[in-house]
C-alpha cells in the first residue's frame, strides 16, 4: 500500500491492526510504499507491526524546494528517514517513482547517501546513510521485501546472475560523485541484456 503523509501513515497502521485482529505476531509481508513523512515516533510501529517502509529519497533532490515551502524545514529534513529506520533494525528499501522522477539508480543511491537538493542544500543531515547501506536498500533488502532473497539480492552460488557492471565503485568514490557513475553492462540471469557503447 501507499502512504505519504504522517496522517495517512497513521491510518495505514490502524487498518493493518484492524485487519490483523490485533495479532501482530504474524509477519504478513506488508510494505508501505513511499512512507515519506514518517514521524520518528512512527518508526517503532513499522518494527512492531512488521511493516517494511520503502522510502523515496529522490524527493530530497527533486522536490525539496516544494516540501520546504509546503511542510517546513523540520518535516522536510526528516523526509524518508532511512538512517533512523536502519538504526532501529529495519531493512528499508529505496525506490524511484518513474515517471515522476527519472529512472536512475545511481541518482537514487546518491540521494540517500548525500541528501542534496537541486540547490546543493543538505536535506536532513542526520538521515544520511552509507553507500553500502544504500546498496543493500536496492538489492538484498529489496529481495527480502519480495520474499526472493533465496535467489536474488546478492551474488552467491545458486542465485540468479542478475547484476550490473559499473564504471566506478560507489563504496570508494567521493560520495557526491555517485550520481555520475555509469552502467557499463547489465546482466539478467547470466545473459548480457545491455552493453554501453
């Protein structure tokens, strides 16, 4: 399900609790898409209710100015609170919302790591994550989200050979340059489906 504002997130939690008849022991594999304006006090409910947030950190770049105008600095700085979610033991994912924003995974990773607006203003310094955590939110944790971790999400014997080859290492490059990394090759189930010219 989708929920953006904190009121919609509260309604999501209420609906989930009602549907579960108050029994939160079962993992129903529920994902809340966007979860953008989650309040800090709501993060513990994600954990308690076994709901995975799939954040949308590209808003820190593409829509920061609108959010600052409409929601104010405090809420805008806390948009897509990946750092706090990870720190309490959640495995949030991060996604694009093509065609609302371009389909660019390196820009998405950069937005989670750097949280820079179009005007180079940091949007929520305390919610920055490491490049490795950002990659997990796009791979291993995304596979978990879909119950596909047995055959996707990491490079291991017996898993599907789905991967990309990049022209630089996002773990060692200067973080603000992550967005400039290019895909050299895309491999799907062991077969090259894209090769840069």
